[in-house]
C-alpha cells in the first residue's frame, strides 16, 4: 500500500460555484483561502478564469494574497486543454495549471496526439511561459471510458508529457469503490517510477464519492480532490473533512491539520452561511456527518459517552429504548437529584411513561419521576 504523504486539493471555490449557481465574491474567496491556509491544505483549486473576466481578476487577487503573505498553499486555476485557455491562465500569475479534456469514443482508436488534440502544444506554452509550473490534467470520464484506451492514454500523459498530476475523475458518479480501485491500480503502477502523481476526483451522484475517493487512495492515488460539504456539480463530490479523517485514521499522512476541529467547523459554518444567503438553503444540518448535532445525539445509549464528533455535552433523549447507563448520564448532565441505588427502577419508570405517551420524556417529567421514586423509597 502506497503510504506517500497525501496532497489535499480543496475544490470548494471552483466546484462550489456549480452548487445551485453560487458565486463567490473576491472577498469571500480570500476568506476561504485563509481558512485553507490555516488548515494546512496543499492546493486551492480556485476557479475557472476562461469563463469570465471576473474570474480572472479573482484568481489574480488570490495568487497575489498567497504570494504576499508567504502562504504554503498553492493557488490553482482550471481551464480546457487548449492554447487559448492556457494563455488566460498564465495571465493570472498562477503556477498551478489544471487542464481538462474529454476524449469521445470515436477517438479511442486514434493515436494519442490525435486523441488529445492541442494538449501537447498547450503544455509547451505553459512550460515555456512558466518554468515552475505544476500541470494537472483531468481525463474525463473514467467510468465511461474503455480501460484499454485509458491505460494507453495514461502512459502517454505520464511518459511523453511528464505531467505533475494526472487526475482520473469519475465525472458521472456512476462507479463503486471496487471499480475505482481496479481502474486506478494499474495506472498507479504505471506512474510508480515517474514524477507524476495520480489524483482521484469522484462525483456523488450515487452517494459514493467519499467511499470511492478513499478506495482510490487505497489503490495508490496520492492526490485527493474534495470540497467542504462535498460542494460541486450536481450532487457534488467527496467531502473534505470526513474523507480525509477516514484516510488519516487508516494511517495516511497529510499536512492538513484534522485536529484543528474549531477552524474546520468555522470553515464549514462560513460556507453554510454563504449558501443560505445565496440560495436560501442550508448545508449544515442535524444530519451533516461529524459537524451536525446528530453525531452527539443518543436515545438507546449503545454508543453514549463515546465522544464522537466535536466533543462537549451529548444530546440525550430518553424514551422506551433507554438503558441505565444513559439514564445515569442524563441525570448527571441535567443536574437532576437522584438515588443511584434506584437507577434501575427509575429507568423502568421512564420506559413505562414513554410507552404510554408515545414520545421521549421532557426534563421536568424525568425529574418528577426521580423525585417521586426517591420519596416512595
């Protein structure tokens, strides 16, 4: 298993602009960049300058901020693999160029220079204008591409063009984790003795983006593309925090500081506030993985006290499913006077009352049951 330190590419800015048509202002983009720098993220995929002059100016501001402040994070711009887009990206002063192209089925039998028309000249333009450039190329769409052509294309992109990053996106979001692994593994092996890193970029149309991304890393990819809340086109892509958390727990190294949960939460809350403002819809909800209140909510008590999520007090609801340990935890948390010797009996009283009312009990009701039981005793 490849244990090379992972490079984390945060695509919240670029992909976020495809979430229900959100548009980040320059000030908002700078705030997002600041969060990413504080968290130790490696690459900010910041935008799509060929789309409009405003995107070009935004990229210039982000690159300038990173340069002036001596940021470690690299600010990347995306464009099509054609000379015209390359010229636009160069003018933003970025050193990270993320190119993309799709090869139609009709071209799978062509030679590589015919299949990837314009790519080699585009790479040459970038290399000659910016010797320190890091070029990433996204070859769309691995879930719908013949594996034989994909392998031949990867050999060309790695051995002939010597790209720094080869991104292999499941653009349609139709793959399962085993399929992502099986497609990436031979290409990772092909790149083993080269300077090219393999990147995984998975869409979430079938809800598999984070799992697919993890499996891509297990296959050997060392660049992870993700975003806050998994923001992106259609159903989005892999979620930044939870995907990286799973990978770190499996022993993969990264510079991103997952222990700085307070900054991560502030980052997620900031993106949530922008989405609420522009679309009227929340991103941070009760059931949001890790950051939502649901991870600290317990009813049966099977996992109560585990401390998962952000820490702090767990939210306990006592109903017919509760157990003694959870009842005791709730009583202590709420400061309700009780006799420990009567805890088993009190638990049964809570269960009985909940069954009669067909709901969880309120604090005053639990306190009254504890007081009545203590008085009877």
